[in-house]
C-alpha cells in the first residue's frame, strides 16, 4: 500500500483525460434513468477518472481487453442500484466508493457494488 491506504498498483488501461459528457450524463443524478446507478455530478465522475490517471486509487480489478477497470476512490461517493435481479436476489440501493471505468477513448464512470471492494 502507498500513502493514505492507496494502492501502489496501477492499471495498464490508458484513458482519455476527460469523461465523455454524452455517455456520463446517463449516470448523473437528475438525468439518470430510473433504477440505474449514478454519481452526484459530472465533476464527481471527472474526479474519479482523474484519481485513476494520477494513481490516487486502489485498483480492484482490470480487464485490459475490454478497457475496463474497477477502482476504489476515497472521498467520492456514488449510488449503486440493482433492482429486479433475474436471479431473485434482493434489490440493492446503497452508497459506494467503488467505480468501474469503461471505454478508453471516451470514458464513463459507473458506481458498482461496494462488495467488490472487500479485501
């Protein structure tokens, strides 16, 4: 671990320096579709991407072939929502600081299940 509990392990996926506003707005409070995970603002999404690009995060997983990473970013909270699970699991709606970044050329940030961050 690096300073402040931040992992020194970094992902190999290289992302554009700015989130795709068009893609990201589908996951921002106020513009998100019903029952979808969201962040509070476009700035929060950009701050997650900045944390990844600067190494100020904990890497949880990476899929370089699909250009996705899952990271923990302290100090930013999104909302993870999963309803109507086809396997009959209970609905989930809870805060999370675990995020997936998708699409290297025009990145978007998705809050994911906080259980993914358990060590």
